[in-house]
C-alpha cells in the first residue's frame, strides 16, 4: 500500500470486478483480467465489534475495534474485509471511504472511515 491506492481484479471482457484473485473471471471465465484502481468509496455491508483480545498478543493493544465487510462503490458484487474506524457505532449501509494508517514500523494499512 505504498501508493495508497486500492486495486481489484476486473475482467476485461465482462467488465466485472471480483474478489478474491482468480486465474479466470468467476462471471464469464475469461482469463483477461486487469488489476484496476478503485476510488476507495464503499458502503458497510455488515460489521461486528471485537471487545476482547482472546489472549492473542496481536490484538492486545487494539481492542475494542470494529471489523466488517464493505462493498466498493464500483463493485457491488464484491465484499472486502475491513477495519472500520468511527467515533460512532457503525451502521449497515453507512457510506465509507478508505484511509491509510502507518504503524510504528512504517507499514501502511487500509482502514475505512465514515464519509
């Protein structure tokens, strides 16, 4: 995510996006697929609040947090897993936009915030 952009596989023949990456389009079976940049605008499909770290070291300093599935504006048939960052409790169909946060090691990760 150094470029701070999000790309999805898009079929060059039927022009549909899909996730996860496959050798052939799941809609028309074409193998002509291009990784295409999308806007980062999305809608919240579903979400869950995580309140406990379940004694997992990688979650210890990160809970509570909200995870969910988002639907990119360009790809209504796609559901992407996402970290949802909001001051308010997330709501289904909430309009979101992508943002990129950098951790202490310099690694950038995508998150979604309300528009």
